[in-house]
C-alpha cells in the first residue's frame, strides 16, 4: 500500500542509513514502511549504488521490492530507475535491468548509456548495438563505450567504424575516446594503425595521459617495434610502474633480455608484475637458471609472487629438470597458503613429470583443482605421453569423457602424441577420425603433424602420403618438420630431402632442417652431401643453435654450452680437475699394460 505522506523524511534516519552496514540498513526498510517513513531518493540511490559495487543482488532486490511497496511502481523515478539498472547490470542480471528500463516513463541520456555500458560489460554487444541505434541522442560516452566494447571483444573492424563515426559526428572527443582504438591497436598488432593512433593522440595533446601512453608503448612492443616503444617511453615526463613494466615485458617478449634486465635494474619502484615479466622472459629464452635466481631474490626481498610468477618459475624448473627447485616453489606455496589456479596446477603437474616424478604429478592432479577443467586433464595426459604410457593416457581420456568434460583441440594433440610415443597407431587414427564427428574439433596443421609423426614412426608411409594428399590445406612448418623427423628415423632420403627443402624455403635462417638432413645423409655414409650442406649453411650464415647442458651443484645450477671453453666463470677449476682425471686415467692405463 503506497505511503500517504511521502514528505515525512526524518534527517536523522537518513543519516543513520548512510553509516550502517548494507545488510543491516536494508533489513530496516520494512520497519520504516510500517512506520510510514520513506527515505529520500538520494539515500535509496546510494544504497543501490553500494549493492551494485559489492555485487549484493539479494539486498538490491529487497530495495527494489521496498520501492514497489512505497509507490515507486506507479510513478518510477528516473534517478532510482538508473541506479536499479546499474545495480542489476553489475550483479550480472541484464534481463532484470532491461525490465526496469522498459518501464521507465522518462529516460535521460544516462539511462541509455547505463544500458549500453551494462550490455557491453556483460559481453552482449548485439543488444548494446540495438540500444545504441535506438537512442534519440548520443554523447561522447555512448560512442566511447561502443568503441571499447568492440575493441575488447576482438571485433576490430566494428571498433574502427565506431571510432571514425565519432570523429565525423562533430561530438567533442576526450581522452577516453582513444582508449578503445588503442586497445584495437594492441590486439591487431598492425603497425600502421598504431602509428596513426599515436599521431592523433599527440595532436590532441593527450600524450601526458599515462594510460594512453602505456597502451601506445604496448602496441609498439606487440608489433616488435621496440625502438619506437623506447622513444615514446623516453619522451614521457611521468612514468609509473605500469609503464616501466610494459616496456620490460616488450623487450622480454622479443628476446632482448639484456635491455629488459637493464630497465628492470633502473626501475625506481618494482611490483610483482615487473618481477614476473622479467622471469617469464628468461623462461621463454630457455634461461631457466636466471629465472629461478630472480625468483629467489624476489622472495628474499619479500615481494609477494602472483599466480603467473609461480607458473613461470615452475616452467623454469621443468626446463632445467630441476626437481629440487620445483619442490622449493611448491613448498613455498603451501607454507604461504597460496591457492593455485588451474594454470599453476598444470605447471606443477608438468614440472614433476619432466623432473622424473610422475607419481607426484598424479598426486597433484588428484588432490588439486576443478576436475571439470579440461586444461588439467590435458596436462596429465601429456605427462603420461611424455613417459611413454600411452594405454594409461587413453584410459585417462576415457575417464575425462565419462565425467562429461568435453575434449578440445589440445586434447587431440596430447592424445595423438601419447599414441605416437607408445606405437598405438590404430587407437591414434581412430581418435583423430572421431574427434570431428563426436566433438566438432576440426583438425588443423598441428593435429596433422601429430598424425604424420604417429604414422611415420610406425613406418606406415603409404597411409601417411594418403593423409597428406587429402589435407584441406597446404603443409606448414609443423607438418614438414614431422615428415623430416620420421624420414630420419626410417632413413627415407628422398622424402627427407623434400621436407628439408620446404622447411628451408619457409624459414631460411633456421638451422634445424639443415642438421636433420645432414644426419640422414651421414647415416647413409653420404659424406659428400654432408659437406655440401655445411657449405650452404656457411654461405647463408645459418648458425646451429647452441645446445645446453646443466648440473645442480649445491644451491646453484651450472649451465654449459659447447662454446663455453674459456668463458665459464669456473673454467680454471674445471680444467684443473679434467687434467687430474686425464693423468689418473693415463696412470691406470700404464698400470694395466705392465
């Protein structure tokens, strides 16, 4: 029943509501209704704002119910309607927000923008577009929201279209107008587009905006244009920790760890993301020992690692097969009550597997994580494949399907790998053929490369060639690498030569095809061809990638390459020991003769 005296608003009651806890304030609304007291619209709007910010849907619905009881249903207030829309959108209830919007007698620009923003944040861009098209008038917020929405969803063409239309509309743009287009630049990695956006931000006078400059640097880094990124960085007067981290991450991703480390050292303030960016860079470059040393320094300085820090460091431990370091990281997580996400759990499984402790991998898989997460199953199947346990991997795939976890494209890759390493040709081919029919997974180049490896290892060259001929696309480096690998196993010179030629054509600077083809010729005693290939490599300046070996001594992992010779920091100690060993061997040999 509507309250007869809407003007009865004790100021002390309203003030107490603003100070109280949300749940306590909402629970008092019913008693106010019984007393015939209606709170000011501003107070109710503030309560709805708090409900939305804290995602308190239950309390928000109570306030909505209170409004209906007190007469809001007959004469909905625009201010309260807008706050109801905002509350429902923030709580993930766009349908309820839409009901409020449809019942509004008067909608202002904020009402329309509120609906568009809510739909965009919910990922409902089609609905947002319908609301946008129905607007009687638009402002810069309306356009900016659509640009950002499409850019974040990866629909770059639509984002660009809305941005251009905004510039043509005559509406005065602001700093936020560039946020969406720069997001599109970062995602598209189109250098020309980024240069145009950079130029427009410069002309508009917004380069002092740290967020926009950070996006420009990130976009240049994503395009591999580190000189442009560094130039933009150097021109900035104010640099926050995010700017520094973005540039460090850019250098790390292009493999320039020297520049990344130099910047990191100069950073006036570091945060966990900065440390993680450098650690991840070393992991990508195969320098697991550097990554682990950084992690130790990070812990010593009491910097709290993030989830991605743990996954990167566990990858570093896996790359160096360092079980002790992996256990230390795992132990630290347990001691500090870290609840690992799916990626970290997968990294733990992978680390234990590659360090030779498959049983512990299985313990981690069984103890942690959501068993409905396909990533965990894929990692465990991959670990079994790595240890040549193809039958067990197939049983695990069956278990995964029984609990209704749907396989994805990675599942097909790891199960084909498991079958290949265990010689399970029929099972692998059957799964390859059934994945499209049963699960809608269309095989790509990587899947075909795994299938070729499976058939090639088993010597099924006739079926292998048949599958290649029926492929819906031309072979890429994955497939030619697989063909070259199996050609070496079975000494198929002609097929190996063709695969190597294709790989060299695709990537002339890669040493792998030259070396594998050279090995095939060497296995057949064709030393003339081996020398010829070496001459070609020398002429084209193709250098063989350095192989690494390592050994854990005490707290340190010592890494060695072929060219370390006179550059290793402990060379004198190493060569002294080698000379002593050689002398002992000579003495023993002389003793055996006499």
